[in-house]
C-alpha cells in the first residue's frame, strides 16, 4: 500500500512558494501564478507568497533557478491541493 505522505514529482501539481522580497509585475505575468500575496514581517521585510501550477519536476527546478538568478531568497516550497480562485493582493499585514 503506497504511503499517502510520499511526495510525487511526476506530473502537474500546484505549489505554494514563499520568498523574501517582492515580485515585480513582469514576473507575475511571465509565470502562471494563481494566487499572490505580499506582507511585511515584524522586521520590515516583505514576504511574498504565491501559488503556481507546475507541469513537472524539471519545471519546478527551472522556477527555483529563476528565483535564484533574481537573487530572491526562498523561505519555503510546499505542494498543495488545487487553489479555489485566482487572487493577487498586496497587504500591509504583518506575517
């Protein structure tokens, strides 16, 4: 019986990615970002969270490399269920 907690890197999936900093509008347009939220943390830094549909492991690796090339620090990457709606917002709430 397969373990339901095992992560599969085959096939498409949605990922929530959190980075330190803000994403420029052109980046939002170039990727298939489903949800995007910016918040300031207690230290005054922006934490950007976005949900993106990735077709396979190679595409996920490419996205990570693109974020690295943009000098953005990745806080977390988490595989999630399909998001409900498309949402883009900038919030001044603290993280």
